């Protein structure tokens, strides 16, 4: 009991110091917090990758009767093969699309200008703008001239920025290196965590915390494996629809939807906007096929594929899903947008376990009081 009381006092003191620092130096605190989070990102990658790869390693050990180091090497070879195929098949197609976009940039600028002209003139005729047509044209020209270079840079580098920020190549490799040590002797890693928990709180609480950690691992594993499979299927559906309809840039669009589908709501929305912009510029009469691909893929994801593969792994309503993506994205960048939902699922799990324990204590105390009154 004394150990638990000291732990609680230390936690409250830590929270008080953090809150005081935030109120006094908001900007400095945000920088320190961001640096601290970025420092732990390789460790987060290590834990995430070890959780993700452990079932595959166990499967190889049980089915092929391989020793643990050999099974780990086989898993790493599978990863290398997967990324090699990805680089060999997908990257050249995406790179080709980006080069084409760069070469026909003047055409993009012209088409964007035409769409803006028509939109502003329509709004002017409806009485939304008091300026005359000459002033509108001049304003459009100045705006396009001042901002088109930035638009071009964003359009050219968007895939590479997403790829680099998503994986965080350096942090990813460091995390993979650390994950290999965890997977070589996972029992030792689990034992260290359990001992730290037992040293921090009393035995009853420690058992509850360890159970929460086990459930958290299942949440991470089920969610990410399920979302990954669903995202691959969604990307494949989008690719098939656009390919058969001969819509421009099917590989780039499918990749955007595959990555975006890993981020609920906001990821698909961003992919829809980017791909819709490309189709409207180069083949506006094909926009119907894109809309059909989006509706079909999301309908299959939401009503058929998603429930069967992912099931009810999230348990969060739409509001908290968006909050999780925005908050974790702010703290951890693009990687945080991918990790935000399962992190909030774990927070919800902890909250529910705490609430159940509180209700049990209340019912226990109420039962004792009723027994005493009966006596």
C-alpha cells in the first residue's frame, strides 16, 4: 500500500510540474515535448514492429519447426522481398507519373487558371463579388503567379514526403534493428516489463496492468494487420476500376488511397482531393470513374471487407477517431496519424478497466455498509 501511495504521489507531482511548465512557457514546452517524442519514436517503432512480426515468426517456428534466430532471418528476408517488389513494381510507375506531371506543368497551370476564371466569373455574375471582370482576372493572375511555384513543389514532392514521413526511414531502420533484439528473446523483454510493473505497484494492481498490456498488444496487432489488408484491397479495387476505364495515373491514385485508407476518414479524404484534382486537370470526363472507384472501395470497406477483416477493433466513435488522428499527428507527425487510433483505443481500454475497478470498489463498500446496517 505504501509503495502504491508513493507511486501515486510521484505521478501527481510529475503532472503538476508538466502543467506548470506548459502554462509558463507554452512554446518552449511544445518544443521540448516534440523533441522528447521524436527521441522515443525509434523505440515505438521497435515495439510496434516486434508486435507485428512476432506472430509471423511464431508461425514459421511452429509450422516449419525452425529455431527462433532462423525464423527471424526468414521474417527479415520476407520484409526485404516485400519492399523490393514494392520498389520494383510500384515506385517506377509512380516516379514516371511524377515526371510526367513535372513536364506538363505549364498545361496544369493553364487548366487551373481556366477553372479559376470560370468559377470566379460565375460567382461574379451571381453577385458574390463586387469587382468587375478585369479586376477579377488581374487578381487571379497575381494569385496564380505568386502561389503556383509552391503548388508545383507540393505536387511534385507529395509522394516522397508522404513516403519519407510515414516510414521515417532512419527511425524505421533503428526500430527494426531494436525489434530484432526483442524478437530474439521476447521472454526476457516481457519479464523486464513485468518486473518493472511489480516494483512500481502492489501485486493486485500489477496483475491488472499486465493484463491491460496484453490486451493492448492484441489491439495493436489486430488493428494494424486488419487495416493493412483492407488498405491493400481498397488500393487494388481503385487500380482495377481506373485501369479498365483508362483513367490517367491509376497506380499513383491507387497508392494514395492505399496509404490514405490506413488513416480513417482524413486519409481517404486527402487521397480523394489529390486524385480528384489530377483527374479534373487531365481527363475531367473520367471523374465519374474516380467517384465510382471511391464509392465502391469505401462501401466494400465499410460494409463487407472491413467488418470481416478488422471487425470491431476500434471501439471509438467518429469524433474520438478524428481527435486521435489530429492530436497524435500534431505530436508525432504523419506516423502519429497512423498510430493515433490504436493509441486512443488503449487509452479507452485503460479508462474502462479503471472504471470497472472503481465500480467494484463502490459496490464492495456499499455491500459492507449494508451488512453493518443489517447487524
